[in-house]
C-alpha cells in the first residue's frame, strides 16, 4: 500500500516550471517525464483513495477537486449524494498504472490495478457475473453500496468502456469469461435477428449458446424495439473477441463478426457513411400527457424531428452528428484496428471495411474552410446551420445545427490505419485533418523527414499518441520530436495542482484523464519499450443520468460534463 509522506509529491512542483520554460518552443529531449508520472500516480492513489473503511478497499473516487481535495459526488434527484467510484470510468488509469510498472520496474502500480479488479470480482458483482459498473450504476465510495441515477434503475450498460480485459483475465480468468457471457446474455434481445439493446435485461439466467443464429446474417435497417447503439456494440464486439482469444471458440468470434457486419451493412450504399445503429425504434405506446417525448419507445426520433423537412428515409441510423461520428470514426475505428491486430488472419475483411469508412467520413464531413466537421445525414446531406423546426431528441426547437471540432482521436484512428495499410488515401486524410489541430508540417509522404516548426500550439493527448505511433511505423525522427513539443504543451497548459484538466477549467479533475497515459506512451517510445504499454483502444466510460446541478435543477447529465 502507498502511504502518504511529507516527501510524496515534490517532483510535480519541480517539473512544472521546466514545462513552462519549454513552452511550445523547445522539445523536452533531455528530460524524462517519468518522475512526474510516478508522482502523479502516487497522488491519485493517496488523495482519491477509500478513507472511510478499515481495512480500506482499493477503490478510487472518479474525480477530485485539485484545490480543495473534495471528491466528486453524484447528486441524486431525491436529495441524496454518493461519492462516485465507477471502475468502468477508470480503465485508462488502470492501463496507465500497469504501463508505469512496466517502464519503472516498480510492481506497486500494477498490483494496485489488479487489486481493483480483484475487489470487484469478489465484492461488486451480481449473481449473473455482471460487475457493479457502467453508465447507470456505480459504487458509493462512502458506503460501498451499489447506487445509480434513479430513473435508470441500475441497468447494466457499457458504452465505449472497452475494459482492460487482459488484466481482468490475469486476475481471474474464470470470472472474466463469466462476465463477458453475462454481458452478451443480458444485452442480446433476439439471437436470430441479433437485436441488441444498450440496457441489459435483468435476471437472465443460463449460459450463452454462441452458435445461436450464426447461420443467419440478421437484417439491418429494420424497425424493431430497442436501440442498437454502436457505443454498446463496440463493447460487445470487443468482449467477444477477447473471450475468443482465450477459449479458441470460433463461434464467439463468429458472433463478433456477425454484430460488426450489422453496422457495416447499415452504411449508406453510395457514400459508405454510418452507421451508429442498425435499427429504427418502433412505437411501443403513445406518450402520456407531460411525458418526455424523446424516449425511443415513442418511435424513431430522427424521423419525428427531421422527417417533415428531409424525407421519410431519415431514421436514427441515418444521422451523423458529433456523438455518432466520434463513436463510429474514433471509438469503433480504434476497436476495429485493435481487433485486427489481435486476430488478423481470422478476420481479414475487418481492416478494409474500417479504412473505407474512415476515408469516406473525411471526404464528406471535413470542411477545410472552417477546419471542422459537418453534421450530416448518411446520404451526404450537410445540415450545417439548419434550424430545428420542433423540439426533440436532437435538441430544442430553434436550435441551430453546428459543425464540431476535430480532435486527435480522428487522426489517431487514421494514423493507425495507415500504419497497417500504407494507403496513400489514408495518409492524405491524416494530412487533411492535421491543420485542425494546428499542425501543418506533416510531409506529403509519411516516410519522409520533415522540419518541426519552432512554435507548436497543439496540446491534444490523442494527437501525441498518434505521432508516437507514426514514429514507430516509419522511423521518422520528426514525429517524436513533434510529440515532445505537444507533451510540453500538455504539462504547461493542462497540469494544475497535480491533476490534468482542460485549459481554463478549475473544477473537478477526472483520474481517467488521458494525458498521463499519453506522456507515458511517449516515455516508453524514448526508452524503446513501447510494446510494454497496454494498448489505448478508445476507452471512454462514463456515468449518465439524473443529476442535480449547482442551480438546483435535476437534469440528465453525462459525467464528462462535470470535469
């Protein structure tokens, strides 16, 4: 166990002035980020730890106010609160801890990560094997009880969580397999048609028949109950592949392929855009007076809100706004590329389908004039500046559809794809998006040396990871030099009072922030041990539900908005 001492966090104070001095003008070639990262890990493990129980559990608070040291609390609509501890929202931090042990040789960090999963398997697991985590349920660090936003009814839900299955299996392979089976069992509504739902059905007993429905492809773009959101589909595909790697059961891989195929076949046949979901929700009942009309049980929400102006073909599976686009072209792309790396010859069609989708999106969505991404329908129609004619799921009446920023995740997915295919078109997409992140220096050919400018303005952690990957793929030194400049910017602009936060933000900090992992990834590259760092696969778990804001109003809130 790590104990707090008077000497615990001195390096953060000494390295921050170094980063400030470096600013955006000088690389950090001669100085290691490792002391800062070790001190950061210790800070989190002490300041976010369980202090209410003896012996203490290995659980950690999801967020902390760096100045006051208050832990982030979820404020429920009934006036109660809970200290948010959701292991699903800490997967990047766990990968960081394991990587830190691999680079430093100090096993204490990895053992703490193992202890978290060990505790969950032993103490925070239901009768079917599902863990007490996810979008709508978590552990109250004060009481160790299972809690969650009231209207979500403690439903099991993973959305782009992408757990650290390698570590889970190392801790308890049997419990990990049981979890994955329970995950599929509770979230598949119809095995013949392979209809899934983001919310698990409770008290589903038995074992998964992985052969069920395998001889039938399933029909995408159909009307049926439920929501086949890709952010849950990503988790289900990834889980089945991880289980297949350990069992060798080809039926498990077959179900992963079958589910992925539903999304691929739901793409628009001409543009190749989409799809965030492969069904259109049917009307299950009419809304009652005063009831929230944005629920999917009242029918297809895109058709309700956009149909009168844009046609009967508009469905939920045909909209491509900020959230849908990032899930498809960052999260799903990164998952797909990692799955390709893990099973390669067993799923040869996955890589070309991933590349096809990525290039299609850049071609249709990127606006070089604004350096932003357009809100689209999957037939390619641009909804930029369209004013919503009525209230609905996608916004209130009178709201205007806006373009959204490019973040480094899009470039990371393209860069990893390029490293595998060496496609000139894919590299062209990397270069096209890079100026949106204030990087205009990437060469015409990826394998060419180039000059890093004297001033670099980017501070995006995912872009840093992309550059490290490009250095590994090409051997071009300038990519890592550019990554060094971004690392200095990250520390200078985002590290405050020992925690990483967006520039200008002074509230709570998330322990799952990606910046420490990105800096460690760079450090491992310097030391020639990049293969020791657990892969970043796009994990972005979060808690969502009713939350009482500072203004006293109870709203549906996503955890990320609190940081």
